[in-house]
C-alpha cells in the first residue's frame, strides 16, 4: 500500500472509530477533553512546608504568568496556607515559595489541566 493510501486508510479508520465528532457546520471537532482550556478561572492554593513537612508561616509564594511574565505573590498564613483567586485557566503559570534563602521546586499550573481548584503543597529545600 502506498504511503498516501495508508494515510487515507488510517484517517478513515480513526473517524469511523468515533474519535472525532462533526459539528453542525460540518467541521470536525476534537472531543471536549482534548486541547487547552479556552477560558474561565481557577483558584490555586496549598500549604508551604519545611523539610520536616511542617507548615511555614510567612513564606512568600509566587505565581508567575508565563505569557505576560507578571508575578503575583502571597504571604503564607499562620497555618502555612496560600491562596490565589481568579487565575486564568487558558495560561500556564509557575508556582513556587521562598523563605530565609530556601526555595521550593517550581511547579507548573498548566493550561491543559482542567481542574477549577488547583491544590499543591510547596516544600522548601
């Protein structure tokens, strides 16, 4: 079978398996779970912990917008908790904490993640 024939057969098989659905306008659409979030907001929260997994009071938690490079910050509460509201779901963010020269590994809050409440603990090292 030629390369083009093989590709055509693969596409027909893929469509026949129901992997895509057709919209009223005739365009093919990927299932809802495929692709980045188009809009909406989420919360990002968690707890800053020390090496002994105890809550850290007064740590600075950073949330960096990877598109605009702007950074929001939050100072952890008496129980080590942090919380960011109105975080755009269509943009990737970097999340990390710092205190007294110690820093947590950076975590990514991905636009591919469809959770409305992103909860993650940050451990200082």
